[in-house]
């Protein structure tokens, strides 16, 4: 990436940062010189990220639980004495199937993590960000946050909510100098999307290979995006290079106009 030193020393919290996209974001920000804290529900994942990224602050927390979020921000205060950037990355894939097949528990769990978790973290972060250096929030949404997605209504609904939440926060917090943006990844190659594809194939009664081709070909570029693609966009939004980027939906999907 271009030479940019504006992230050096910045205090950053990445939720669900022990694996997948969150870990790649943590890596990218640490490479830029940021002081990084991550939370995750997986204790073994936190151990691995601490081994890979020396100096990272790792806290076990479920962002959908108010008490966990309170303890998480207390740990960040103790480690950093404040916060400059919040990356709301935590999310779950949710159930796959027609709306009539979904359980209320699965629906509520998807919204609890994907949008209520962002609310709880933002609510705790904002008073700290007001005291921060060039503060910003980056919320992770999805291409399913501006497109419908058959068989994935809980996930898509939660990700549309992230966009609305981001736009509202941008209007609320602009006067405080806190920038708020959202990243909308397309299909990101990795274990999570492979699990979603397998569940979709099963629910449709189609061969796995056929559904995999659908996901690969739905982007104009003809491929899935990578975790580093997403991490690079987040890193840009957190940096001073994006000083006037505010309230925006940053779509990283290889131009996807319909979801399978």
C-alpha cells in the first residue's frame, strides 16, 4: 500500500479479530503501526492472534452481550487509555432457507450479533472517540446490505440495518469530527463463504459445484474478493487518506449486481 504514517500509534479495536476478515484487518492495521486490540468469542483464536501479532490486546467477548462489551471497553481503557478507531467487524452468517423454515431463535441471534453488537460497541466507543486522534468508526456490512439475497433473509436484513445505522451515526457524529463509514464486501473467499455455499446447495438440492460457480461468477470480475481486499479498504478508511470520506458505503465486490 502507499506510504502513510497516519495510523502509527493509533489505538484501534477490531471486533471478531481472531480469525477470517477480522484477523486480516488486525494484521493490516498492525502493519501500519497501529496499536491493536481484538475481541472474539473463540479463546483458542485469541491465543493464535497473540502469537502472530505480538503486542496485540486480546479480550474474550460476545459483542451481543452488554456486560461483555462493557468489560471489553474497560480492558481497552486499561491497555490504551482511550480509543481512536472502532472496527465493527463481528458478524454471523445466520440461517439458510426460505423464510417459512427459519426459527425465531436463529433470526434473533443473527440480528443480535450483526446489528445489536455494532450498536453496543458504538455506544461504548463514542465517548472515547470524542477524545481520540482523527477518530473513526468502520462498520462491516455486506453486498447483501444493498441487494436482496434469496434464502438468506436474516443475514441480508441485518446487513441492510448496518447501512442505516452507519448513515445515522455519520449525521450524529460529524460535528464531533468522528468519521463513520461502512464496507460492503462481496463473496469473500474463505471457510465462512464455503460453509454458506454448502448450506445453500443443500437447501436448494443442487450440486455443490453448481452453487460454487454461481457465487464465483456473480461478480463482473468473475472471482471472489480476498480478505486482504477488505482489510485494505478498512485501512484506507481509518487513515488520514480518507479524511473527507464520511457516511459512505464502500462496496468491495468486483461489481456484483445480483446475489444468488
